[in-house]
């Protein structure tokens, strides 16, 4: 008999979600949900070797390369939003291709991208005013380890900025685990609520925790809830088995879909819900105390 794990975010009791078991890499993975904070997560926890196999065999780095222009545009929009919380020295933690650090450097910040699994040159500890982790935490198999890593880079009084898919939003509620940013069981291991993230960051000594909700070009209610079927079909054109072997085809589809999705983002923002917690992205800022 499987014992229910404690929630990795708040250490509360959990229950398994009925009908959410999935098979991948020749084993069955379950989804557990915390009774206290609402965070959901993959169980059993995959180890580092399993995740390396997932990203080696299942993750499409081609998609990120082909959508470079859209990802960079998104990074520019984020930079404008984040200016009030950014210090001079900004670490883009787990930033992959490095879109955010690239636009931050162009704007005059001292910024670099650091990934604990792939970056060869280590970033200096205790020397960054701001650590930005955009859609990183949901991929982690050890929340405490990654929080310790991010915390170690900050100067006293430094700020941490996290963005993750919003498990309390309309996308999860109406589309479930088929929603564009859900991606269980082994791409996104965690599905966070604001309550869960507050508990996690509080346990790691952060203070002044602020929560906000946002829509983005690659996940918003217009494209991925109201018109989810239409945009799912247009997105699938990029991955057509035979044509995706042609780089020019993939880039052309990526360009067209990016334009459609930015248009959808504008439509979504033009009709804000009464409660912005319906939005697709959960964003949290927190401060490392000076003493």
C-alpha cells in the first residue's frame, strides 16, 4: 500500500488525484495534491537521472530555437514589468537559452544565465541583487534544494522573483491536465498555488512575499481556454512528423503561431476577469533578510 507523501511545499497532508495516474519511462506516476495548500505534484519523485533521460529523449529544444523571436519579445515585456524590483546585478536562474539575461544586459544590467544542470561556469555566490527564475520551479524534483541554491546567490536584502503556471487559474480548472502549461507527469513535476509558494519561501527564510497574476503569449485564457481547440490545432502544425524535419517550415509555422498568440494575449488582457487569480501565470517576489 502506497503511503501518501507530505507536501514538498508546506509539509501538509496529501491525497492522490483520482484518474491522474500516467505511464512514462516504463513506470506509473501519480499526482498527489496537498489538502492544506492545494499544491499538486508528481509522485514518486523522479531522481536526477530520470529527469536527464526525460530532457534527452522527450523535450523539444527545437521549439525554443524556432520561437526565439517570440521568447525574446516576452523577455522584453517582462523586463519592463520587473524594473521596479530588479537590482543592478541580475541572475537568470535556470534561464535555458538566456532570453531574459540577454535583454537585461542590453538594457544595462549586469546579468547572466545560470543553470545548475547545464552551465559549465558557476555563478558567484552571495553577489546578486536579484535572482529571477522564470518557469523553473515546476521542473524541479527537489524544492528545498533549488530554494537553497537560489538563496545562496542573493546578497542580504536581495530579491527573488519566481514565475510558475497558476494551479488556481482558469486553465487548470477548465482544461485540467491537458492545459498547455500543465505537462504532467515528468516535464512539470509541480503545480503551484500562491499558498504553497508562500509556505515554501517562508520556510526558507524569505520575507515580504508578494503575489501577482499575469497572462503570457504562450499561455493565456483567450488562446488556451476560450479557444483552446483552435490554438491547439495551429500549434500542432509545428510538430507535424514529416514536415518538422524541414527547418524553414518549422520557423515559418513558429512565426505565424507566435503572431496569433500575441494577438490572443492582447484579446485576453482586454477582457480582464473580476479576479486576476484566473490568469495563467502565478508570480511571486520575496526578499532575503539583511540579517
